[in-house]
C-alpha cells in the first residue's frame, strides 16, 4: 500500500489536470482549481518541514562536533532571529522603538533583509561575471575543428553586437569599395538562422521528452519518482 | 345658417403661443428625424451576440463587421429588454469583437440583452463540455500516446529496441566509482525548481537510480534542495533506492538537505558544500537558472567529475563549458530508461522518437506548402485557444 496509494493519487490527480485542460465545464474546472489551491497549501506546509530539516541537521552537527560545526551557530541564530522577527506581534516590536513590526517596511525583519540578505545575494550574482570570463577562456581554446568554429562564431557575434563592430565593417567596406555584409548583419544572421534552428530543435526534443515523462508518470509507467519501481 | 364672421384679431399673447407651438413641433420633428438618421447611420453591420464558445459559461461574445462599422461602438447590457442598460464598453468600430466577461460579467444560464449602438440582441452564457479550440492538441496528444503504447507493447513482447549511446549517462557510473575510490561523497543537485516542474519530478526518478548505484558502492550521497516541497520527495526517493539494493542502514537522512528557497542563498550554500566536503562527483540534473554557471565553475575548481542535464536551453551553454558531460534537453528525459534498460521505459522512449519523426515529416511538408504559398492552412491547424 505504501507504493499503491501514491501511485493511485498520481494517476487520479494527473488525469484530472489533463482532462481539466480540455473540458472547460465548471464541474471539472472548479475541481481542478481546488486541487491547485491544495498544492499551494501543501507547499506552505512544506516550509515547516524545510525549517525543521535545516535546524535538525545543524543541531546534529553541533552536538557531534562535526568539522566546521562552528558555522552552524550563526546559521541557526540567523534562522531563528528572522522567524522570531517575522512572527512576534507587531505591537511588541513597535513598543521597542522600531518604526514598524512584522515584515512591514521599516521593521527589523525588513531592515535585515534589505541590508544583510540583499547585498549578499548581489555579491553572489556578481560573481557570475568572473565565472563567465573563466568559462569562456576555457571554451574558446582552439584544440579541434569544432572548437575553432565555436571560437570564430563567438568572436563574430561578440564583435557584431557592440558598436565598434559596425564601425570596423564600414571602414573595411570603404577600404575595399565593396558592399559586403557588416559584422552586425553577420551576427544577426548567426542568431536568427543557425542558432535559432538549433535552439528550436532542442526545444522540440525537450518538450516531447517532458510530455512523454508526464504521461509515463500519470500512467504509472515511471514509478521511481514516487519512490517505487 | 352660416354666418360670415370676421375672425377676431388674435391677441398678442396667443400669437406668441402659436408661433412657439409651431417652432416646438418643427424642432421635435427635426430632432426625431435626426435621431432616426443617426440610428440608421450608426447601425452595426454584421452584429452577432452569442455565448462565448469553449468556456465555462461566464462570457458572452459580441461580434460585428469591423471594416463596415462606424468610428465607435457602444456596448450596453441589461437583464430585460426594457432596461435599465449598463454601459459595458465603448470600442472603436474596427475592434470587431468584445467579450463580456470578468468583473461584472454575465452569470451562467441567465439571459442578457445587449444594445449595440441602438440594436438590441440577446444571448445566454452556457458552459461547454469540450474546448473545441484544443481538439487539435488533443489529437496530437492521442497520437503521441498511441505511439508510446505501440512501442510499449513491442517492448513487452521482447522486441529489441535500440538506444543510442549517451556519453553523459555512461559516465555516471564511472563518476560514482571514482568517488568511491577516493572515499569522497557524490553531490546530486536536482535543480532549484519546485515539484510542479516536470524536470524536478524526473530528477527524482534519476535520483532513485543514482541512490541505488551509490548504495551499492557504499558511497555518501549529498542532495541539497532549494524547495522545501521537494524535501520529502527526495528523502523518500533516496531511502527507497537504498532499500531496493538491501542497504537501508547506509541511508543518512542528514544528507538530504534543504538549504534555502532563495536562489543565490542556495547557490552559496551548495558552493560551500563543494568547497568544504569536496565531493568527487557533481551531478546537476534538473531545472537550473542563473546559478548554473556559478555552481558548475565552483565544481570545476574542486576537480570533481561533473555531469549536468537540463531542459532549460539558456543554461545549456554554461553546463557544456564547465561540466565534463552535459545531457541536452531530450537526453535528460531519457536518463531513467537508459540507466535501467527497463523494456517499458525504453518503449516509451522509442514512442517519443517516433513522434519526433512525425513532427519532422510535418515540418518538411509545412515548409514545402509555405514555399508554395499555402502556409495559412497549416497555421490554422496549429492554433490552440
């Protein structure tokens, strides 16, 4: 029964969602909307599980004195501080002299979010620029014919997308007195024709894979996702 | 006897009254004539008021000939022919249609009267049992399902079905073996999307296969999660993988870790795991976004074997560059069939391949038809409402 019940629920609700897509009648549609509402409620309840998981793992780490256990202290402190600031009555916080309570603008929760979390998130995102540079350096090393093609295409697209690409083309065309394709035109052609064709091919394949996977799960052919063979 | 009477001279006040009455009559006459003329001019040609098709019965469609209609069209609604009329919308004549729905829209089963530039017509919204605008999609889905069933049947009967080599999937066992030799853990990241994304659900199916391999080798498996909703799913999947190979004792619940549902907090935490616990194999299989390169590059610096797979095409270049193996789009969805070689799963995979063939044939025919100037017929076949 441990595997049959989840399988039955998957098949039942999966079929209901598919039928609801084709049948607009309120009898089917309202049931579908209700199921979607349940999903939201379940997702909200799952946050409790998530918090419990974080707390359990880090408490275990501290109690076992695992490697780097000291980092678990600030994590648990920040976790419980934010929960506390978010759930204590707003009046208590305002009575302590803060302009607002709860998660409202100006509350300590809001201040910590904007002044601690947001800058840290920005820092992480900013790292992406350096990672792109290092990844591009490796990707454009010309070792094979394919790598050479990739590097040439990338250079054409990169130069064609900045104003200097247009200037170089105009200067060159003027020099040889010919009306050849400019770098912006070449990069546009690369993006619109070969790139788009490949992208669409991948998209069609991925979409078909997604549909097949959904059907397999709904029909109970693929059961490993619900913990069973 | 009729007496010839000289009419009495009208008093100045009665003459004024007479003139006033004549003028009023004239004004009234002209006003009525003008009103009639205006009504005739503003009549909406081709006006049709009917139940909006293929919906749940909460909308009425007002249509008219957009080319022949005047400058503006006023749509008013009432519950009886006598009114009172409620203004619903004033539109330019060229709009050609108005769907009365949403806030203050019609109720199912109730008859409404619509006055459109003076013309009154009625309609009753009703719910439909089938959305005709999606019949084409239903037929495509039925064809796809039919193909899957055919190949499923072939696979059940023991027919041989070929799957091409996918290097990334072949390397998975090698990566786990390497981690075992080095005595280091395997990191499995199932993306950062929720359980309502098919990639996340499918990632759980792959996780099950990975958990079995890892359990057989008795290696540590770390699964960081970005969505709390995925946590019980991942926990159960890994646990069942360990149980299936008879090693339930090796399962460690503490290794299925919910980190944060904030994208870059999650990324930072996974990077921390990579740098501190130094997994020997990193598997990124699921739905990824801007964090893909940050994760893959950090993994690269730690020297781990990295295998990625996603259907989010914008992240594929990043994985291709930074990982040893990348499964592109459909390859990702072939993983569980490829790893398990279970006939039922392989059958569905071949059904998908056949559908791709059907699409390719359709695209070639459509391209030829479009070249010959018949693209409209194909386009109308594919419109989904």
